[in-house]
C-alpha cells in the first residue's frame, strides 16, 4: 500500500432494522490494518449485513460507521467486495476486470497491464477471452477476486466466497485470498465454515443473533471461546 | 370462390414479376417503419432504462404511464400528429404533413413507449441481480444505464422487434398523417385498406402476403441471431 491509509474502520453502536425486527444490535468495533478478520456465526446471525454496512452498501438504522485513516475521503474507491454468488457482466473475463478499472478512471495503457496481471495471478490467463458467464462457478469466483484485486483495494470484503464451491475451487479461492493479503490488503471475510476460519483467520468477530459476542485473536478464540454461544459454535452444536 | 383463387393467382404473379408499383410501396413501407423503429430505439431504450434505475419522484407513475402508452390507438396518434403538423398547427410551418417524414414521426410516437416499457422491465430485472455488485464497483445508477442496456441486449432485441411489428402493421396513423398519396405516401397497410375497399383484391392480397412474409423473416432472423449470440455468451 502506498501513501496514507483509510483504516481503521470504526463502528459505533451500529444497529440495523428491517420490517420492525432488529437484525444487528449495537455493534461497536474497530477493524485495523493487518490481520485477516473473519466474521463468524451461524446462518442468520447478521454476518452479511454487517459486511454490507462496513462496505457502504447498506446504511445502518442507528449508529455510525467511520473510516478514520488519514485517507478516509478516498475510502469509497479503496475497498472492494466479493459476493457469495459472483455477478459477471455479459462480456469476456478480461473485459469484466477492465470494466472495474474503467470505473476507477485508469488510463487505457495501465488497464491492459493490470488486467493481464490480475488474470495471471488468479490462474485465469487462458480463459481471458471466454465469456465470463460461461465459466464454472469456481472460475467465476476467481474472476471476481481478480476483478477486485485489479483495483488494488486497501480493504477487501468477502461474503462467504466459497459457500457454493467444491473443495478444489474453495482451495483455489483461499489461496488467492491469502495472496491478496500477503500483497498488503486488509481482508474482512464472513464464513460459517469453521475449518476455513481456522485456516484463514487472524482475528475473529463472533456474531450471534445480531450481536457481537466476541472479538479476539483466532488463536485464543478457537482455544477457548469465552461465551456459551461461541463455545457451542466451535464445538459444532446447533445454535438458535 | 373462383374469384378468390384468381385473385391469389394474380397476387402471386405481381410478387413474382416484382411489379414496379408494388416494389415502390414495399420499399417506402420499410423505409418509414425501419427509420421510425431506429429513432424510437434511440429514444426508448435509454428512457426505459432511466425509469428503471434513476430514483425520482413519480417514477412509479412514469412506469405505469409507459405501459399504458403501449396501447395507444394509432388513429388517435395520427390525429394528434395531424393537428400538430397541419397548416394551423404549432409545427405547420415545417410543411411536413402528407410526407413520409410525418409518417415516421407518427410511428415514432407509437413505437417509443413499446420499446421503453419493455426496456424498463428488462433493465429493472437485471438491476435486481447486478445492483450490489455494480454499486460495490462504484457505478452510479445513471452510469449503470449503458452497462445494463448492453447486458440486456439479447432481451432488448425483443423490444425492438415488438416495436417493428407495431410500426409495420399499423394503418391508422400513417393513413391520417400521410394521406395515402399514390407514389408519395402510399405504404403496404394503407394500400391494402384502399384496394380492398375498391375491390382490387390481387394487389391487396399480394401486399398482405409480403407483409406477413417480411414480418416472419425479420423475426426468424432476429430469433436465430439472438439464439447464437446468447449461446456464446450464456
């Protein structure tokens, strides 16, 4: 990362209501540069909602979301998100990446180079000219990662990026996420897959019924969750 | 029954010998309707996409209005355009009444709502799928218009075909603003109406056959092209 940072991201008593129900309840936390943050919790805990609020796709019903780094005004352009089901435009794989770069107003010459680099890093060079929608689910998710990576985000949000993939594709995605992190991007990812959390997590935010129950280093969280819901989740008991 | 068969026979002869009058009428019909559809597409596609994407007060009312306008009666459109273009009308100075241009204008009025209403539906459905991803990438709704029209291109061909179907088949509007003047504003539908009432069935029948054949050919070609393109793009 060159220059000033947009991190940390501070959430202050963030709530989200829909149809009269409180889906996120007073979440306060800070996401700092460095560790890969995994948002854990059973289905319906509010993980995806929290991620969307952090990324700015949803506005909280109450509370504040604030990028506090010196470059905070550029926050919108310096983050990216990968969704559970990638949405590919009806054009080639390379053109999908180019589209994202065009939105960032990159000059044409730079774009071609970045597109090629992103495809190469995600192992998609051979598929560059294939229609993106004709790719397999795993290839599409790698392309979504390539598209996000090409914009060189400082923060990358990932919402259950492997939830609908087979193990081989999951492994490929995890390796790319790891490479993106090593290249200096902050990772914030939701998953309900404990094994994945153990493999990828440095820091864990555990959500249950819309509340942030625990925030700890992954090592400590998995060694001994302090709350009953987290303990039950780690042991694989059903939570509701 | 015998007369009927004879009429068919002479209609076939007119087509096969490619009668000069008939060719002129077919050419003018195509020129008017294709021009009208092209202009209506240029207006209707962005208009429909904008109504689908841009939040403004009265957006739902606009959507309802577009759908309602799909069923505009051609004769009423013809009458209104006639009033606008007639000597005493606001656009009378242009001297366009009873010219092919007047017919194009009337058909643009008829066809634009059809293309816009279908485009609105197509783009709205696509937006439901794309919204989060595009907003995440940093696309504003206004800038998304071009993206979604391009991504909806296979479905939007249907909108344009529907518009062409309407333009080439209607008789009321072009009759009123064109005046059905021989060698000037006479098109297939107005000729069929006129010749049928005069009892000259062969020319009417011949044109009817051509009109249907054209419509079939254009739709089949578009369908095939769409199918091929869709298969290559999923």
